C-alpha cells in the first residue's frame, strides 16, 4: 500500500540522500524502482474520460479526425499517462475520483505509471535515449523501454489523492490497469 511521509525542507536538507536503498528489500523487486533521473516538465492537461457526456461525444468525434490527420488522439495528446505530480489522472479505466471522509472530493497528488515509454510526453532530456519512443525502428515501430523497471498491472498505475482541507492531509490511492 502506498504510504505518504511528509517532511519539512529542513528535515530533507538535514539528511544526506541515499546513493541506493539498503538491501535486503522488504518488497518484491518488481515494485522497487530502478535508479533514474527526474526531469520535471511543466504542462497543461485536460480531462479525458470524465468529461460531460455531450462534450465527450463531441470530443470523441474531433479526436477521431485528429488521429486520422495527425496520428494522435485527443485522449493521448491532452493527458499524459506517465508518472507525474499533480495534473489530471491519466485514467486507463473509468475514472474513480475519491471523496474524503469529510465529504470533499480529494485532489490528485501523484501518479506512478507502469510505463514511462510514451514518447509524446518525455522531457527533452529523455528524448534521445534508446527506447524513448522518439527513436523509430526500421519497421516504424517504437521500442518499449520502461526506465523505472516497475510492474504495476497492464499499462496502468497507482494514483494518489489527498484532502488538504482536513488536518494531516489524509490520502487514498487507486490502482488502474
């Protein structure tokens, strides 16, 4: 189960960063990320699957035209499916927004995606690495390469939500695959 630990800037700066997690892990290796570098990239995202029904129908028609003419759908172009802080959850199934015990809808805090291979959303620094999705193979297929090396179902991920209206900022998570 995901666990959030809140630390102050003073606490973070007071402790040196670990070069590597100390083995033995108490978790399955499929859930321990490979060492990697984070390249934060700001972007604006838009809702995908939980648009109002009438708008979803109109966007769906426009998306089909868009995909036919430029090769990418609205649902792929306007919401990233990768790991991220904030933004809109890149649902792969029907949206499952949680409500806090206080009755307020919780906000999306974090997504840990099963895959980081979708080249359309890679930071500029990542686009030249082998398997980035920007390098096209001889047959025109993109090579898959999940840099963090974690398995979380079939192309989904873990979404973490929180309520900043309640003391202690309670959190919940959803799995989506």
